[in-house]
C-alpha cells in the first residue's frame, strides 16, 4: 500500500495531467524529463511526488479507456 498524498500534490498533478495529457506517458522518468521545466516547485521530493501522481493518473485513465472499449464491444 502506498502513502496518502496531500491535496497540494493531487491538485497540481491533476492540473498538469489535464494540461499536458497528450505528452504524458506511463513512464515516470520520461514524465520527469517532459515536465521538469513546467513544474516550479522547491524540493526534489515534492516534485517527484507530483510527477509520480501524474504518472498514476495516466495509468488510471488508460484503465478507464480500456474498460470503456470493452463495454462498447460487448454492449
């Protein structure tokens, strides 16, 4: 089980995910390179938490899209 992220991390991550949805991937390190100039946060830990949550949001979105496609095929 993972740690609970605070609301600041979640809010910033959701904003970044919506804004850069087309360039975000499922790989943390690629997202870190893509978003390093965008995120103006002091502290490596906080920046990594935000990027990690952005990556998690990507995986959640992919899973949601997969389920929708399966429903359309079977429905």
